[in-house]
C-alpha cells in the first residue's frame, strides 16, 4: 500500500495506491556483473467489479499530432538526473501499439446502469501518488555516488477484473440503440492508454512535493550531473535544475509529461502487459549512452 498525503484546502488526507512494485534491470545481463542499469517501478491501483460489469472507453477523437497523449510518456523514462541518456523515442512504439482513450464508463450489462465515478476516483488516486514517486527518486539518485546514479522509470497502471471495450469510432447514437450486445459497437482490448487532466489542487500538490527539491542546487553531486548534461545539450531545457524549477512552479509542460498518462489493464492480460513493459525497458536501456 503506497501511501501519500493529499492536501485539499488546508485538509491533509492520508491516501494510498494498492500496489507498489520495484525492480532493477541490468544490461547486458551476461556481462554486467550484476551492476544495475536502471530502476523500474509500477504503481498499480486495483478494482474488483461484478461479473455483469464491463468498462467501455471512448477513443481519443484527436489526430495524433493534436492528442494530449504523447508517445513515449506512458512509461516515464527519467534519465535527466543521471549521467545517462536514453533515446527520447525509446518507448514510443509501446504507446503506439495501444488504443488511446480519454473517457471511461462502467456499464452493468444486465441492468443498463452506467457510471464513470470509478474511473475518476481510481485514476485520481494514481495521479496524486506520482509526484512523490518522482521527487523521492530525484532526491535519491541525484545525490548518490556517480557510479550508482542510474535512470529511473515508473508507470501507473489501473487494474481491473472487468472486460475492457473501446467504442468504435463510427458508433453514434443510432448504432448504439440498434446494438444487441456490446460487441456490436465496441472492440474488446486487453489494455489501453488513458489521459487524465489535472486540477488546480493537483498543481498545488506538485508544488508542495517539489519544494523538497529546492536545496539540490547546492549539492556537489547534482552540480556534476548538471555540468555533464549542459555539455551534451545545446539548451537548458533538458537540464536537471531547469526541470526542478519547473516542477516547483507546476509548469504545465512537465506536469503533462510526468502525470497525465495511465494504462488501464484487464487482470487476465496483466502478465502480458508486464512482459511488454519489461521488453520495452530492456530495449531502452540497451540504447542508452553514458556522459563522462
């Protein structure tokens, strides 16, 4: 049970996410001598629903270049606070192979009742836990010994025993009224990517959490990473201190990058999803370069 505090109008609530899993990946495994190449964390919120229930999602109506979901952001590959560079498109294919949705509805197939509260609550719990994951890893890795400073990766998953369906793009009111079963207007999927925007309260949560990073500028290990990355990049955009300052002001770009994309997965396919995440991470690590 991964705990975090959520502040809301001066009231602090102690909340949590059901599962927090962490592993370290060494690459290449045969010659690494056990040296860790990257850290991967999964945050998993679970919902067990009645067997009569199905989860139906509306596909993202935007063309890819205008979609709020950006390929490569679902598995957050955070190399910016280390001496390693992971290719920016290392996980883009992972995202591209999943449906992209922006709204979910829980439908009771026997009674016809529909409710979207389960998605708002579950995804919100995941979202509010992410700033702590990010800041704790930044604090740990940017202050550790240079040889132990590795990229950290994290991914939030909303897991359910319900079947998942994505509504067909041509399914309008007329087609839905004519349908005799959900399969007439929607396709069953094992997992999908879902976008969730954030509220002013979440921005405040991020600023509060990121305030823990304000003294990093004075730390010698952090200065080493800053100088190495400054020598590699032509702009300050990807530098650690720039990102820290942006998080402390709840900059929209970085909040979108780190906190708005989620995987929704059917429990019957969770093992397949985990394997895909693992393969994607290994592929990404195999392409990383080290800054000296």
